[in-house]
């Protein structure tokens, strides 16, 4: 019975890691992406910004309510 519990916890943890990693993918070519996390009071607590040249900039905490937006990169 104990092994079953350990395997269940491991499976749940793996699923959460996979779900959390889905936001870590870069946006489609030609766009930049903003992932912003807000606390219960609506204050920005963290973000991930994928730049037009493919860099990933982060700040703060990635927990709370998530809003994701994308926009086209300007033509060079």
C-alpha cells in the first residue's frame, strides 16, 4: 500500500511539472509574449517576457492569477 501512495504522489508531481512547463514555451516566430502573475489584490507579482529575439526575461513570483498576451514584433 505504501508503494502505491509513493507512485501516486510521483505521478501527480510529474503532471504538475508538465503543466507548469507549458507556459515556458517560446511564442510563435514573429511575436513576443507577456506572462503576468497577479495576487488576490490585483497587484503584479511577477512576469515572464519572451522578447522578439527569443530572450526570456523574468521577474518576481510566478504564482497567482496568470494573464498571457502576445503581440506581433515590429518589422525590422
